[in-house]
C-alpha cells in the first residue's frame, strides 16, 4: 500500500442507488488509485460479499459498511456503519425491516404521484424493475425514463423533496437506535454528510450531542463535492464533540462526473482519522 493510502469510506453500488455492480465499483476504485474502500449502500449489506471477492482480486482493502437511514426530530439522518460484521443476524434482521419501510414508503410516494396525475402504478413497476433496495433515486429514474421530467434533479425539486406532493418521511428508527445497531455488530458509527441536513446550527449541535451520547464515534468531515468552508466547519464540529473524522465521496456512479471516487481533500490537522484505530 502507498505510504499515504487513498481512502474513500462512502460509496454506493447497484445494491442500493449506485449504478455499478459491487465488483465494477471495486475495479473502478482500484483504477482510480483507491487503496481502501468502504461500500456503504443504503440500508443493505447485499453487495459486500461480491465487493470483498473483487477487492481480493484487485488488491484493494474493502471496509464492510452500510449507510443506515435514521430519524432525529422528524429529520432523516444518515449514519454510516463502518467495519461492521455483515453476517450479524441481528443486523440482517434490522436491515430487512428497513427494506420493508422503504417499500411501504415507495408505495405511498407512487400513490401520491398518482394523485397529481402521474401514472403511479407504472412508476412503481418501473422502480421495482430496477436492482437494489428502492430509494427516491429509483423513483427519480423512473420519472425520467417515463419522460415525466427532463433531468433527475427535477424529480426532487418538483415531487420528492421536502414539502413536495410525494415527500413522505419513512418511519425510520431513531438516531440512537441506529447507532446501537451499528455498535452491536462491531461497527463504528459515523454521521454522514453533516452539512446536508435541514437543521439550524443549534439543532445540528444538539443532534451531534445526541449522536455522541448514543455511542457515535465519527463524523464525515470530508464528503464529495464539499468546499473548504464546509470542511473547516465540520472539522471544528468533530473536534468539539470528540469525534474522529472520516472521508468519503458518496460516489453513486460515473455519470456523476463531478463526484469521482477517491479524489478527496486531506483531513484537516487536529482531526483524528477514523481509520487510525485500524492501522491505516
Ligand atoms: P432516500 O434514502 O430513499 O430518501 O433517497 C435518498 C437518495 O436520493 C440520496 O442518497 C441521493 O442519492 C438521492 N438524492 C437526494 N436528493 C437528490 C437530488 N436533489 N438530486 C439527485 N439525487 C438526490
Ligand atoms: Mn443515495
Ligand atoms: Mn446519505
Ligand atoms: Mn450515501
């Protein structure tokens, strides 16, 4: 491995809403010079076996991960579980329940789209025909393929974003519960993309305090596409709350040309890398 390995601890495959298979993701990461990669699909560990095999073949270190959907005061929060045990029966049971929440929410979203004049049943069928646990990205894709929108972002802007006709909060478990699940299977709980939640600065701090109280250990200080000001603010939060820092692109596929694998800023001095405890 390089003396300063290239580390990317947040990526998606087509087991959730990424566009590459787990094996293709690993190969692409290797091609991009990544030494350590976490596959962190939304609420599923289904891709980890395939990714692990590909990682051995490619000579890359795979960190088993997952990005779990949680709720804090009605806001959806994403918690990365890193170095989890994907074979844990307890974790698998919890994630099966998450998948069920996702399919219930997907039906509600499609029904709501039906009420605003879109073909709800057709859209649902188009979502279910795509691989992976169903996310809003799948529905956005179905809207695009059906010719109902001109670009993916319009799906969120017009229908699926907060306050829009087909936006529903799924009944996600609480932030504290999700942190507990991750710890229970030996994982490190890392709060993903802290700048992306619709929270005031004060509420964000309270959310982080609750995360720490529940046993959360890390904050994603570097996340794909974020500028220097964001990195500095997140680094300060990590240090204030005694969290280590993580770094991940949140890669969803090569079509998002602005967000490649492994091209991430250095963690600011003073932030303890979450991977240090793992000898990296
Ligand atoms: P879900 O977990 O089902 O609520 O879906 C969330 C996923 O939708 C995120 O992980 C992103 O991949 C995607 N997403 C959210 N907002 C947008 C947006 N404005 N444009 C494109 N993708 C988005
Ligand atoms: Mn996603
Ligand atoms: Mn996320
Ligand atoms: Mn993600």
